[in-house]
DNA sequence: TCAATAGTGTCTATTAGACAGTATACC
DNA sequence: GGTATACTGTCTAATAGACACTATTGA
C-alpha cells in the first residue's frame, strides 16, 4: 500500500494520521479459532471375511480449566496479535495432531455476544480432514485429555409450515459423540424462515450434554458442510490413505452421508477422480479388491 | 450455561475463576465487518422494442479519511463490544441502504496480519442482495460519497501445471468496477496448489486501481460465491422485484454468470421455483411476457 | 408487414438409480 | 461348496443442451 499525501479533515497526511491513531481507545472482542478435526477409522471386523466398518471421528478436548471445566470441547485457542487467523488455526492443528500437511478450510465465524463467560469472544471455525494413517494424536497443553469421538448425526424431526407471505422450516438434529465409555449428545434446532424475500437460517442448541460452550452448533454446521462438499468436490481423498479400494471409499462416503449408496452408480461417478494401481487386497476371505489412488489431474470445479 | 462447582488447578470454582479473569492481559485484534451489497439494475433501452439490459452493481464508499483516503472501499465498520457480528453487519447495511429486510449471508473472515495500517484488523465479510426497487441509498457517515458500481468479472488467464506429486492451477481474474466517470479495476491471482493430499487456495492482489485495502480480493471471492450459489439455491429472487418475467430472470442469471443461457432449458429448470401470475407486460413492441412470482413452497436443498 | 421477443416441442447426449448377474478369493 | 465381497451390464428415468418452430405484439 502506497502512502497517501492527501490531507484529511484534521489536516493530516496518512502517515501523520497513523502516528496519532490510538487503537486502544475502545474495547475489543477476543478472537479465537475452533478446530473441527475429522478423520475416519476402521472398527474391528466382526468375522474374518466381513469388511471392517468405518466410523467418522471428531477430535475433542476435555477442558482442564474453567470455563466449562470437565466438559468436552473443540480444540482451539486465541489468535495471537502477530499471527494471521489461518496461522493460528494451523498452529492449533499442529499442537493437537502433530502434523501440518493436512487439508484445512475455514467454515464460519461465530459472533454472538455471550458465547464465552470470560469475555466477548468471536470464534472462527476451521475444518481439517486427516487420514488416520498419518496420525499420532496428543492432548493439547491446556487439556486434561483428548479423544476421537465417533460422530452420529440424526435428523429427528422435520417440519414445514406456511406462514404469512412465506414458509418456515424447522429441523431437529441429534448429534451423538462417543469415545470409549464417554457419551456426549446434543439437540440442535435449525430454523429457516422465509418471509417475503428475507430468508434466514438460525441454529439453536436445545440441549447439550457434556459438550462445552456453543460447540454443538458448530459441530452440526461442520457436518452439514462436510456432507455437502463431499458431493461436489474431492475432499474425501483427504480422509483416505495413499491407496484405497473403491469399497473403502464408498464406505467413507456412506458413513459421512449417513445413507447407503449403490455400488454401480458410485463407481461410475468416482471413476474419473481415481486411477488404478496394480495392487490388490489379500487374505480377505473373498474376491480381492483393486487398490486405487487419487488422480490429481481430476478437475474439480472451483470451490465454494 | 450452568455454573460449575469443580475446582481448577488453582483451587478456584468457575465463578471465582471468572471474577479473577483479566481479559486485558494481552493485545487483541480489532474486528470489522465488510459488506458486499449487490443489486441488479436496468440500463437504458437502446430502442423502443429492445429489452433493457441488466447490470450487476456493487455498493462502494469513497473513503473520506485515512487510511486509503480517496479510494473506494466496501462499506463496513468496527464490531462493537456489545453487538454480535451479525448485528454489526445489519447495522452497517441499514446505515448504507436504509433498509433492513434483505437477504444477507456471511462469506468469509479475512485474517491476515497487515490488512490495515492502523492496527491489526480481522474482517468478517457479508454479502447482501437487495432488489433495486426497495432501495434508496445514502452515503454512510464517514464517507464522502457512495456509488453503485457496475461489476465486470473476467478470467484473463488460466494455467494448469503438473508439479511433483500434484498439480498447480493458476487463474488471473480482472475485476472492473464502473460508476459514472469513475473506473476502478483490479487483477487478482488465484492459486490452487495440490501436493499429495494437501490442497490450498490462495488469493493475491496483483494490481488494485482505486480499490482500497485488500477489498479487491474480497470482491472476487464474493462474486465467485454469488455465481456458485446462483446455480444451486434460490438466492436470485432476492435480487428480483415481487413480480418479474422469466426473460428478466434469465437476464439476471446471465449477467451474474457472465454467459448466455438457452431459454428452453432455463425455463424448465426455473419452472418449479416460480408460479404464474395473470399479469403480462404491456407496450413492449413485441409479444407480451407473463409475470411470475417466487414460489415459497419450492424446497431448496439445505444450504452450504 | 416486420422487428423483437415469448414461449413450446422434440431430438439427443449424459447421468443417476435400480438391480440382476458374473467373478473370485479363502475357509 | 459356501460366504462375502468385487465388479460389470443393462434397462429406465430424469435432466441438460441444442435448435427449430410457433405465437404475439406495436409501430
């Protein structure tokens, strides 16, 4: 940015203006990042020839200090004055997972006034997708414990209602998070009101068992985004190892979308995104499956 | 949030902890909102029987003080300590356009360290779509002038390049903004690097003529989002008056997407989103066109 | 009558869903 | 041989692109 020689109403040039500018003259909110770190894991096989099932997992930290001490929350922390928001997110990611070569994207910024009892906190959420193989988790510094929670997302109620000059849609989503013996859950209400031309979506936490702050809302949002992007981008491959079978890939889609897919159609759709390898699975108790890898020449449409 | 009777490492309960918590102990960034307020206007008709052309317009404010005094920038301002980020956006919108019943959505939060020479500023951008009819613009308080700028978006170069273990895509976008005799322009470079599983998109401003701060980048991002959402949601109707013809609607699509559409396919696709009225255009110099209105029963897929 | 737009019909290509049918390992 | 998965073929339905064709007005 070039310096500006114009003088403002007080007769100051840009550099004079900046010299007298006092940033401490009003109260500022704090800014944090919240990380939604997802991965997919294999569960135990029920029997030697069955495929192992996949589970979508989310990393949570047990809060070791106030506020919401003892509850589980998204990893995250304050954005430092001299780092960008993205750098803060990468730093948190590294602190929690010990890796930094991962896919990460910004989700949404949560700006309500009373999100945190300490002070006014605006939080910018990021979603990271990591492949289980490259992972070696450790608890963050201010956390008693960290855990990968299995994620379940269920729409328990859906309503549509005509109102004056528009429509109101309501959806109740139950989110269940489980890790060893710990089970957390939340009920999030999504309301979409359309009145005339105004359309507004609001999220409200009706119940939050063991999940700190307003993080249930953020988790709900992230799962929706993940599901949507799964369908029109190639982000899945961030959850996969270097080589994978198409059945595994399909399982990952199914566990994230929460519904079964037809193999034939799935393979057709996925075909241009992957390339064959010469390797096959072994000792499966059934027909071996070919390994594929991501085809980087695949052209995704521009995102977002 | 319930108070917590647990004691932390210092032996404090939650309420004791909050009492001794000092939020002023470290330096904080400022948070602002930047508003991308779009509308579509009719240009003069070239001849009595031609249709008038549509133009996509964006509201910009001429900066009346440092920094970037004299340049044009997105309307916006600081988020106050006791208002939510969304409230701040609505407030700015009201200050600029004098209306508050409009469509608005959060776009992205820009968190680089040196975005603003005054101090560290994190900016949360919002897009608002308004219909020209309900509009009566006035300049904001700290602005010398406000103007609706015609928006042109042109991809001037596109490159794909194989790199070790991945792909690099580069796109140069030229944005031109014009209002009366003022013409602003910017060249934004978009780089998408895909190395192994890591995928990153970065935006860089190569040239910015008359556009303040890093706003050219934000404008580029907003236009991309607007284009994408046009295709899979019903946001167009926020840019339309209560009643409109399908040709007008198609024109709006065309001017935003920057390419012509085939009428037959367009009508088929749009059909379930609109409902007929009994009114027709008059004195057009050609066959009259039926007016339609938005059908609020149309079910958009869940957004984002 | 004709310029200019409004609106429809239909052929084709592509894609998603459904499901049957074949292939192949390992116990 | 039987089980469980891998993978293909094909019918159908839905949708998008292309383009020709008909309809309707005001000057």
